[in-house]
C-alpha cells in the first residue's frame, strides 16, 4: 500500500515514497527517501519510524496505536537514506477500520518529536478472526518467557509503552540512564524485549511497572 505524500517543505526531516506490505506478524516498510534538509554538518537526533493506526472517524484526535517501530540512528544535514526496506514485527490492531500512518520522529534528548507523516489513503480492515489469531500465537510463544522472568506482570510492558515521559522519569530506585533508554527504545513488543534493555532485570521491571500502575 502506497502513501499520500505531504508537503516536503514543511519540515527539515521528510519522508518520500512510502509503502507497506503486511505478511502475518511482519510488516515490510519501503521508503524511497528519508531526507535531512538542514545545513551540512547539522546532525539530527536519533530518528524513529512508527507505523501507527487511528480508528476510522477519529480525525486523528484519538491516541494512535503503534503497530511497528524501529530506530534509524542519526542523519547528517544535506544527506538522505535512499530505498530503505525495514522488515519489522507487526502488532495487528483490533477488529475494525483503521487509518494507517507512517510517522518519522526525532529524539530531542527528552522525547521523540514528530517530523513528518505519510498517510495511507486506503483504510486497513481487520476482521474479528484476523485480530484474534496473532494474539493467540503471541501468547503461546511468550508464555514460557513470562514464567521464567517471574515478574508477575506479563502485560506490564504496555504501561511502559503508554505512560508519559515525565511519569517514567519519576520512577524511583532505577538509574535515570536506564529510564531514558527505555523511553528511547519504546514501544516494546513484549516483556522480554524490555528485559533485553541493559540494566533492566525482572526485579527492576516489576518495580517500574508497580510504580507506573499505582501513580
């Protein structure tokens, strides 16, 4: 599916020629060009790509659901990334009609700031059967890891994905560098992905989740 191009001159960091292809629990994003229009030598912050979904009729006022995400590193001014292909884990939205949007954002030291959006004009239709199938598979694959880690919060990673930056930085008993790394690398597809972050173990993860859910 190809995206409608927005005004490339509206921002210093832009997307051009975006498309996606969904295959079961994977999505392949293809981007003809990611450009940094700033002056030469002006290096961007870490760039992030997210495929997001808005419910039909929400006029993009609702909180988007993140379906896939990856970071790209930094991009120097007057440089481009041509013909990028990104094969990512895909989290299907619930049953319904969804407006899909590919979002490019930049890390500013505290949070990711939106730079450019590519809207896909054809709505993505998810049936009840398709929406439940990936969830069942995911539970079967991750259940042994949840027992092994024994945090008691198998869905706790969702709290880390959805909380505000300020709320996560206020968590006590966790080094600030670890919390900043969680902010930078989210959204996480599973608890196991959170535990793969350096400095986060089962005990610290439970502490983070307990404080976030009790705020």
